[in-house]
């Protein structure tokens, strides 16, 4: 499993934008498609909200990628 640490600038980052920023997809729109497809988990639970607010302390998983979000 690939572990990535992502530092949020501000209070939160939207889930679709996080996927773009870590290089999983080319755009926020592509990130929305990935989330809508049910492939993303936040803190171990499937997340279908494309613009869910991801805050420091949360863990996002997509396939074999795990992103630990810090502040």
C-alpha cells in the first residue's frame, strides 16, 4: 500500500480536489467521477459525496493508496 501525507492549507479540502492534488486524476471533474463510482473510502467508510470536506486527521483510501491528511 502506498502511504501519502497531505497537508491541508486552511480548514479543509474537498474530496475531488484532494484526488487531483495528490495526482490520482487530472482534474476535479475526474475526481468527482472516481468518488461517484464508489471507489473512495474516508475513515474506512465508503464516501459518495464528491465535495465532502476532508479535514486534518482523516484518512482517505483509494485502491492501494492511503492518504493521511494533516493540518
